[in-house]
């Protein structure tokens, strides 16, 4: 098998050399060289005509999409940087506000506890019957409101008889 591998390597090298020599001869040939350069120029003109036609139809070209993609990546990277900065700022603010919030929370808890106690006391006061002193109870029982007494109707006056004239 060593002979086969050696033969293959020899054939591959000689083929590569022959192809390289052929390509070199073709590039040195002025006719082939001018044909290749005209083909590349025609390709460039076709690309430009295609871009102009697509622009007239308001359709983006591959170059437009590539520029847009690069721009979008740039904006995305900037946005990630801004997000990182905002996250760092948020962490700093949380660290600064933690002591203040804990003190405020303690005060709020104490206020809520006091309000709960006051509500309980008010609820107990509302549940008890109203207690009055004996004097207040007597006043309520003995005193009758003046508006409740009906007023007596006035008696009608008697009518007088008309006066008589004296005869002379």
C-alpha cells in the first residue's frame, strides 16, 4: 500500500503543477486576461443596475440590509451598556435606601399597632351600653318636652246684641 500512496501523492503533485502552469499561461494570454476583466466589469455593472432597480422599487439591496444589520448590532451593544449602567445604579440606590427603609418600616409597624389598639378600644366603647348618672336619668324621666303639650284652644267670645236707639 505504500507504493499506492506514493503513486497517488506523485500524481496529485504533478496534477497540481500542471493546473498551476495552465492557469499561469491563461493569465498571461492577453485575450483570456481581457475576457476575464470584461466579465468582472459586466458583473459590477449588473450589480449597480440591480441596486438602482431595487432602489427605484423601494426594495432594500443586500448591501442595505448588511449596513442595517451592522447598525442594529451597534445600537444593541450600546443598549446593553446602558442597561448595565442602570442595573449598577439601581443596586447603589438600593444599598443607600436599605437603612432608611428599615427605620421607616419600623415606624409604620408601630403606627399600625397603635391604630389597631385604638380601633379595639373604640369597638369596646361602642359595644357597651351608654351609662348615665342618676340625675341625668331622672331628668329624662321627669322632664317632658314643651313641644309635646298641646295648647288649649281659645274660647270664642260671646257676641253682643246691637245697641237700641232711644225714642225721643
